[in-house]
C-alpha cells in the first residue's frame, strides 16, 4: 500500500466509522448470528497472492459486521460498558498511525511523560490525596495480578521471585465472594493457589465483606502457621455492585501489616463525582487501586489505571533490567514497563488526554450522573410492577431484578433474558444473587438517552408478559 492508497483507505475507514456510530440505534444490539456462521464464510487457507483492498473491505462489511455485538450501542445494558467516545477513537487513529512501542522513556519520551501527567490529573479528579502515583495497565486483571505479586513478595520478605514458593509458609489473601474472577486468576498465576484465597462473607445493603469475620480469619490463619499477605476489596463489584467498607478493611489491614488492593474497575470512574465517594470512604489508606477509564469514562479499550501509594514495592517485584533496556545519561526517568508484567506498552495516555480535554470533568460528571439517575428511575418503575421484584437496589447505575412468573423461577428468568436478547432492541445479562438467578441492568453507554431507558422498560415488561 503506497502513501496515496494509505491516505484514501484511512479516510474510507474513518468515514465508515462515523457512519457506523451514527446508525447504531437502528441495529440489534447483540449479533444475530448462530455459532459457526462467520467461520463458514472465511477461507480455509491463507491466500498465496495479495488481494485488492476493495474486496477485503467489502468482506469486512458483509461477513464481519453482522457478527459483531455493538458495544457502543445506546441500549447496551449488559456487563459493564466499554465506551469509546469519538474523541478517544480519533486519538487511537493517531496512536495506530505512529505505532510506537512505549516500553521505556527513551523509546517515546512523550508517551512516558504524558502518562505521568494524565495519571495525576485522574488522581485529582477522583479526590485521591497527593502521594499516590500510578501506571496505565492494559486491564484491571493485569493491575490485580501486579498487586497480588507485590503483596506475595512483601509477605515473603522479597524472596518469592528468587526462591519460589516451595518450602515457604502458605501465603493467604482475603476477599469477599463478590470480587471479580480476575482475582481468582491472579491467585492462580501468582502461585498463591485457590485454596489460599480466603472468602469473607458479605453483609448489609452494599454486600460488603464483614470486617469482624475478616479480622477473625486473619488471626486464625496466623495461629495456624499461614502467612497472611493482603486483602483485595472491591468498590462496585461486577455482579450487583457490591462495595466493601474500605475504611474498616484498611484499618484491619494496617493492624496486621497486610497489603490492601482495591478493585474499583467500574465504579472508580464515578468517583469523579464527589457525591458518590461515600462508596469508597477510607480509600486513601489503600496500597493499590485500579479503575478502568475504558469502562465508564469513555477511553477506548484498553486503558486501566493503577494507583500506587508506594510504587517502589511494585517496581521491586516486577522490574528487570538487562543492559539493552537501560537508559544511560538520563537520571530520574521513569520506565513504566518496570511497573507492569508486560514489557511492551502501547501509547494509552494520548486518548485519555484527548478525552479529558474535550469533555472536561464537568461534561463527564454529567454523563455519569444521568446514568445513575435513569437507572434508579427504571428500578423504581420495575419494582412498582406487580409481577417484578427488585433483587438488589441500585448501586450507582447497576441493579438486578427478577420476573415472578413461572413455576421454576430460575429457568423462567433465564428464558426471559434470552428472549430479550434475541429480540435485539436491548441487551441484558444474568447473575446469581443468594444462589438464585437475577437479571442485571446497568446504564453506561455514552450515547444512552432517557428514551433508551424508557424503551428498556417497555421491552422488559412486554417480553416478560409474552412468555
């Protein structure tokens, strides 16, 4: 592809993207294909000779797009959002065109220095105190793994990486039943082992871990010869938005010299609104915090910020410096690859810089506040219907409900969510609350309007009563 073709096809792709985003409301939210439909359209072997871009682009539109679920759709109410505000998409065009590998300061000084600046902008926006620094990770899963590795090394006196875990006292980590499964994976990968992830029961309207039980388990484990290393708390758990009492958990962690990591992957974005910060009161005592601007703030995936109170602990855990990665003749520089598991790093800070400058905190706060208000309104409307019940009250813009029809409630509500998603007008997911199926609803798409929430009510009630 020569420079003229590159320019032409870049413009064609940008035009396609703008038209696609403008037409999303007319499309079904979830792909309407059956398993294997897309694969059946793909050639069995790679081509020996190159093909024309016209043919490739035509196949993209004909084969690929019908098999996509439209995450930027205004009626995407499933999972959590993975927003990509248009200004973030523009920034990603530029990042893709430059295609820099930003692993070290010297491999792109602007990427490193902008990352430092926008992380501090976000620290201020979330109301975190001075002293926290941070790094942009690819996802909350990577940030949590880095935190677990750090708490493991800290508990083992920084010997685990060199000596392994064999022969050491078993390291213990504590979390509630409401944390994301990325915590389980971090425990597996770190070598701590699933048997040493201690689940603390939850209590109260926010489904937070019980502090008294947490402390009792730590004391019991110490007496039994285990090595308590850290606590993983959550603010805005994935299932129903569970929020642990961060202040109380932090006090227990400090009493027992444990590392505290807080997973606020979804709800952390809402903390740019001071009114919602009661959900993580005490957060200033955390050692590590992760939140995903690529969820509710509109930064295109992937963009996850991990704040650290003592970054030197994570660097001590993860940094490795062969000669070819050293930067000579420059003192005091940051190499963010020493803060992360991957060595390679994309220029993720640019889209966050564009986003914050384009919307401003005032614009982003308004979007989040609207989502919360509209979700609360929908919850009230569904709760007032005789054949619906609220299973969990709204925490920010997330709540769960159940339709009461059908002899087998679980089977009936699975059938309901499947029928809603097959209809195509909205997209929901299910979860389990106290062992029973419930249907999740969360508002988070940048393009969602109050009319889309009204449509959600109409679709849910219409299809439920049709079953």
